[in-house]
């Protein structure tokens, strides 16, 4: 199975997704007139807005849910794997994917806001809803929802559980039973939050994500400052390896480009269609506001957190090797600078990263089940699903890492293969919404949205 999954991955990430994501990111960047860069002050402003109804979900809370899923174990283990297997040049290609992906994230999240639905506990939506409502293709929408469940409810949650327990492998007490014990504790904690419902997930992630992210970046800055003389050499090596054509085309499947794009996609999710499920929950006056907020989430994830991991590893003086791939490279890098405190800090960070990632992922799965069923799942269905989700987390702690990475990459890649062509087709509504937003801002107004103003004549559940 590992060999089959590996071949599929090579085809997806060596050719198809590279063309789709890079070309798509460039296209959306030009169509949105570089909104991810030009409108950065506006992104920082709208993320602080509160909903008119105090009971509604704010842009900030929706951002924290999507960031909880984005900023996770992939920012530590994924970056480490890319450095060990793809070299320093992979960092450059992660940056490229993030900078272009900001425009892609804007388009898909704006569309999710336009086509969102009203519910008893607030609004909801995502790619499945804009596929079904705008394209009138429910089978494709259901296929997307099924892939989302397999990706986030199974693949990435098993992988997240494995990544967490792997950070304990450097401690003396680690033995064959340790992964299962850690998996069980994690499953119980996640189950507790799940049985509390979506509101509890929003509250937990709203507190943990900012604290976790800021603390992690501060420690990374301290490590870089301790090793400041190595920084110029690190930048030189990043750009030299990023454009080493002989190394790239001599073995593209294991090159810095492939690992940079694969891990960049794993980390920031732009174009995959996962974050729009969280975007739709925000109650705002204009869809573009949440599109801008989700653009900010991509930058937080890759430009800040992934770069923090990369630089504290690259500046440590520890050479990345295939044997150190994953948690060991990060732990050895921190040990070289901070001594015994380094591995302990990474373990604590991984616990928080893993916990919020699992909650963010399962929030997406809840939305997918609601779409497939056509209504919010009943209590009996939810209880069975929550028990199964907790069991998947327990199981993932003891499985093979390579297979888990492979399966997760394949299912996420298939999500992108559905979502990217769809947002190409529907992107015109996001561009028109952006023009409408700018016009109202230039007139000194707080932008409000009317579907007819961007040429949508179909009845929209939320905005009409």
C-alpha cells in the first residue's frame, strides 16, 4: 500500500498540483490586483471587527479555527521533513506557495461567504455549498465532502497523533506502549471537547492558538539571535539550493521544489478548500472581509510559523539528514542551542499544536457531515462519530509514519483537484465582490453586501 500511495503522490505533486497551484495562485494574484499584499492594513483592521450580534461568530474566531488546523504539527514535523529530505531550498518554495496562495485563499473564502447558509447555531458553508448552489452539481459536492472527511477526520488526525507521540521518542521512558498511552490521553481530551459541541471548539482554539503561536515564534527568534552569525550563510544556502537546476531535475521527485510545495500545501491549505468551511461561520457585513482575514491566516501559518521552525533549525548548526527527518531534527536543533530545555519545549509545543489541529480538523468534518446529510447531525449520530473520531486518534499514534503522510497527501491533493477548477469558474464573483468592497470603502462607507450588485440573481440563503 505504501508503494502504491507513493506512486500516486509522485504523480500528483511532481506535475499536476505544481502546475495547478502555482498557475492558480499567479492567476488569482493578478485578477485580485495583488490584494494579498496591497490590502494588508485592511486585513489587520477587519480581523478585529466584532459581529453585530454578540452571539455570532467573529472574524477572529473563524480565523482561529482555520489557523488551528493550518498551524499544527505540520509546521514543526512537516518543515523538518522538508529540510531533511529536500534541503534548505525547500523553504524558498514554501514561501512562494504561501505568497501566491494568499490570493487563492481570498477567492475561496470569499466564495464560501457568498454562498453560506443560515443555521440554528449560526451560519455555515464551504466549497461543498458553493459547488452545489452555484454549479448545481450535488454529486461533485458530496464527493468533495467525502474527501474532506477522509482527509481531516482520518488521514491528518491519525498523522497528527503520530507526530505528537514521536516527540517523546527521545525520552528514556519511551517504549512500545508509550505511543498507545499518549494516543489514549489525546483521544480522551479531544473527545471531551467534541461532546461539548462546536461552540466549545471555538472557545478552546480562540484561547490556545494565539498563545501557542506567539510563544513559538518568540523562542524561534531567541534561537536565531543566539546563532546570528550563521544567518547570512543560511540565506545564501536557501537561494543556492532553491535554484540548483541539476539537483532539481536530476531527481525531481525528491527535490526541494516538490517538498517545498507539498509541505507548503500541507501547512497553509490554500486552494484545498478546507479553510472556507471555517470562513463561512463568521458573521460579517461583506464577504470580502473574511476573504481578507483568511489571506492573513496563510501568512501567519507559512511566513511566520513555518519560517520560525525552519530558521531555528537551519541556524542551529545541526545538519539535516534523512535519519533525523521529523521530530528528531527539530529536537536536536533546539538541544544544540538551548540544551535540555529545547526538547522539552518542542514536546509542549507539539502537544498544543496537535490538540488545536485536531479540533480544527474535526470542526471541518462536522461541516462535511452536515452537508452530506442535508441537516445538522442528530445527537445519536454525533455520539457515534465522536467515538470513532477519538478511536482514529488513538489508532494513528501507533501506525507507520510514511504511510500516514502518503495517504494524507493523496486525499488532500484530490480535494485541491476538485476545488481549484471550481474557484476558477466561480472566481468572477469574488473579483466583483472585491471591486464592490473597494468602491464602498472609497466612498467612506462600511461595506455591506447585496448579491445583485455583483450580478448574482439566484436566491442566496444568507444574504437575501
